[in-house]
C-alpha cells in the first residue's frame, strides 16, 4: 500500500470540496442537475444519470469550445468564462475553467 503523502491529502481535500460544492448547488431551488466535466466533455462528477451526463458532456463541451472561439475572434484579448442558455423548459449555466466545465441545469422560475 502506498504511503499517505501531502499530495494524497490535498487530492482528498479537493474531492471533498468538489462533492460539497455539487451537493450545495444541487440543493438550490429549481436545480435539476450539477455536472463537472473535463474540457473535452468527460464526466467527472454528476447528479444526473450517467447516460444523460455523457450526452450532455459531449454536446455542451462542443458548444463551449465553439463559443470560446467566437469570443476570441471578436476580441483576441478576451476569453469566455460563463455561458447561460435559456429554453422554454430549462436554463443551462456553464462555468468555464482552464481544465474543467461546471454545468448546472435548472427549471426557470415561473413568472
């Protein structure tokens, strides 16, 4: 068995932070799912079904990549950091990091 190192402790602390954040966000009113993806769309953590998350990851990572390219073309010194999509049934919020993508799907509030 490998020894417990400072790096191992740091990774464990990060995983706890991620799980707590997902739990906190998922408990907000109207939130249907919270998913953490790699930039290329692989699911790291999710509150949705695995099948739905895989499809969502593939499609949304492509959308984010395209949107980021458009932002860079419009303003070379700028970069995409957040994207919000609202449909009749859902609101999808995408927070971008250099390595990860946070996806929150929620039901829009009734007016």
